[in-house]
C-alpha cells in the first residue's frame, strides 16, 4: 500500500518533470526539471530496494551530469530568449513518437519475471561480488573506464590549443 | 604480531540501541527527526558563537561580548537582526528559482544527519550504503548554489556559482577516493559499522587519507582557504549577493550546517565516532565534533585565501595523485595482510604520509624560486 502510493507519487512527479524539460521555454528551468526527474527516478529505485543504484543515480546524474548541463547553459549566450524551435522540429517529433512506440511495444510484449524472493540485504557486498568477483562482470567493468578514458582524451585533443 | 581489531566481538554490542528505539517505526522517526533538528540548530548556534569569539581570540581581539553574559546571546541577536530585514528579490531575476534556491541548498545539508550515528545504533536509518548516501546527497547542494547564482540576475552571483561548481566537482574526486581508503579498512559503507570497526581511530591507520579528506572537504563546504565563491574582495558576496532577510539567513544556516555535517563525518570516519573510554558515547561524539570544528576555524584564521587557479591546481596536481597513491597503498596493505592489519602499520603509514606530503609540497612552493603552481 505504502509502496504503491510512493510509486504513483514518484511516477507522476517524474513524468511531469520530464514533460517540463521538453515544454518549458526557459532553458535553465528545463534543466532544473531534469534534476527533479532524475531525483524521482532515484526515488523509484529506492522503492525497488535498489539503494546502491539510487545513491549512484543521485551522485552521477544529479551531482555531475545535471551540473555540467547547467554549467553549459550558463556559458551559452542569449539564454533569456529561451529555446527557439528550428526546422528539425518535425523530424524530431517523428523520431520521438517512433521511440515512444518502440518502448511501449517492448514493455507490453515482454514476459516480465516476477520473483517471490525478498530483496537481498545488504545489497553492497552482493553487488561487489557480482561486479568484481569470479565469474562476474569484471571485463565490462574494465572496458567501460577504457571507453571513458578514450572519450576524455578525445575531448582534450579537440579543445587543445594549437 | 598483534593485529588491530576491526570488528566488535560478540560482547561488544551490549549498549547498542535497537534499530527501532524507542519502540515502533513511527516513534523512531519522530524522535530522531526532532533530535536531529534540535542538534543541528543548537550546534549551529554554538558554532557561530565559538567561531566569532574564538576567531576574535586568534586574531588578538575580543570578539562580540555584549549580548548576554560573555556574548553568549550573539547568535540569537544575529538571527533576529537578519529575520527583521527586508526580503529583496531582483526585479529581473527568476522569482520562483530565487525563492527555491535556499531550500534546495538546505535540505541536502540536513539530510546528511540521517545516517550519522550519535551513539551505537542511535541514528535515523542505518543504511548499508551510509557514506555513499552522504556523498550523493551532498552533491545535490551544488544545484541550490547554482539556482541562487542564476536567479539573482547578477554577474557576481553567477561568477560565484560557477566558481563553486568548478571547485566542488574537482574536490569531490579526492574526497571520494580518500573515503574509499576508510571503507577498504572498515569493510563496510555503513556509518555505524565504520565506527564499530575503529578500535583505533582510522586517523592513525589512514593519516594521509585524513589529510586529503580534511582539505577536500574544507573546499567542498567553502571554508576559508577555499572560500572563493564568496571572496569579498573579488566578487562581492558571490552567489548570495542578492539575498537578504530570511533567505540569506537560510544560506548562512546552510554554511554552518555543512560544516557541522563535515565535523560529524570526520568524527565518524576518522576519529572513531562515539567510541571512547569512561564518558558516555554521545558525549564523546560531541567532544570530537567540537574539536574538529575548532581545527576548521583555526585553519581559517591562519591561512589566507588562495587564488582560483591555485585552488584548481591544488585539487588536480596535488590532492588527486596523493589520493590515488593512498588508495593504492591501502589496497596493497589489505591484500598483503588478509588476517588483519598489524600495529606497526600505523607507524609505516604515518611515515608514508610525511614522505609523500614533503615530496609533493616541493612542487607547490611559492616565492622560493617557483612562483608558478
């Protein structure tokens, strides 16, 4: 009961915030709505007993990515005029509708597995064994930083003064 | 070879409070929310008094001593003064965001205290991701500062906010890396279990980690060598230039709440929290928090403010490599000594810290030939 109320409250906040990101004219307020949306998603993770994921969601998306987006907005000129639409409006709309349809189709047609087992407590050590232990996901964990490092090096090369 | 005990034996948890003290889920919530609110307000007032009087002493002057005996009512007088002031919103500013900013900055600072153990088991929720929760929640406060800087429609506010984000994002990396050392030794992210693991305070086992954490955290909460986002001589008052009245008071409260949270976190991670002989646990906790705060404003009265490029260079060229080395050495020790850390390691770690700090400080000498940092 309590979980259901929490889910619907978070879901409504999340969806309204996500719509606000797209519909608001003021870019800065749109970025703040994005922060709210990320927080609502983190809240949903909490209701799913994924506490570690929720904390990382807040740390990475709210603490780092949103802040970088806001910083980029501050460095942009003529923000006050809002986000003017351009010729890509219609194609973007079509792509968004297609994506939305694909997501809905996937969600409706997936045979979701429901498990009766109570959620794992504590989650951290199980997660650590899964990520770094034997037979775990150590290779993807190692590949992701390499990819990030390559991206960082690329960014440095792009902005380097000649 | 005697081993440093990093877990409580079966007899060690006699005094632990049950997780739903004083009986019932909602009573636990209510009681602890009230305790936390009172703790924060009273300690912030005490800190303001201590800082103003203590700073006066350290600067060879008296400090405020008129309101009440020994000036003890000075924080109250300050609060009343600031509450009676007019609340001004810039005409061309974003009014909603301007109003929301202090709230967004204050809530995360308050939420940190949910996982701080005042005594064994005496905390709002013993999250098993305790310290990660703190790191995540405190990163939200930056958004509040950003909102304030933006909504004020003032170039100095905006500059202050941008300095803040550059500084906070940079110092978060050494901060988290130094926490990782503590977590490795304690074997848990839960704040209460980290305290339980400290039969010797981790400041001895992790001296370099403590130094890095202390400096990075001072930068995170913008205390004086790193308070560039409100450097009076450069950008008026930074992000809260356009704030007055109650909203300014809230930002002031945020500043001290963050320092209080920082003192409590250092107490928990490095100074063995509520543990100590003779005195009751919560008293030990309070004593250590106040001692850490004294250290913080002692630093403030001693070291002048850095330049912005020095601050950034210090984070990336000094703290980050040191934090990486610290994490590496800690991991090496844990792997090499799986049955526990022996006592002589304390001396080894202190020696490593001294060598590394002396080595690295050589790169940052000012005036002695190398002016560039």
